[in-house]
């Protein structure tokens, strides 16, 4: 599972896909259920139908405390972004916007 992948793979090569993001707030690591994964699949189907995209659709979960990875349904999530990604050390350029801008600048 990739972490904070955005539209770029970890080696900074542009991905040929779309990230369908789902945000969940929980006070503990999120535990995906069968119903949650079915809802995500319905959203992917609707997105593909409405946009006509032929690109691969990745499921990206945004949640403050991560996800229970030892869970029968965790495999239904392709990428995970946690609150830590939004609070990068200010000495490193600060914030997710700067972090993502750096990824985009070096992808060329």
C-alpha cells in the first residue's frame, strides 16, 4: 500500500490513474467493513460511468490515525494518507502543499 502517493508513484513517475479519495474521521485507526468496501466499489463504478475514464481508479483513504491493516477488508484500499502528512516539519518546507509541490517539480 502506498502512502501519500497523490498522482505520482513513489519513484516520481506520473501515474496513469485516478485517485478516488474517501475521508473518514475516527479516534482510532479506521477499520474498513464489507459495507464500506461495497460503497467504495459503487462510487468507483459511478465515477467511471459518469466520467467515461478508462484509467485505473485507485482508492485513497484519508484518515487521521491510519487504518487497521490486519483486517479482511484492508486490501480494498490502495493508498492511505494520515494526519501526519499534513504536519510536515516546518524546517522541511512546511505542509502538504509544499510537499506535493516538491513531488510535482521533480517529476519532470
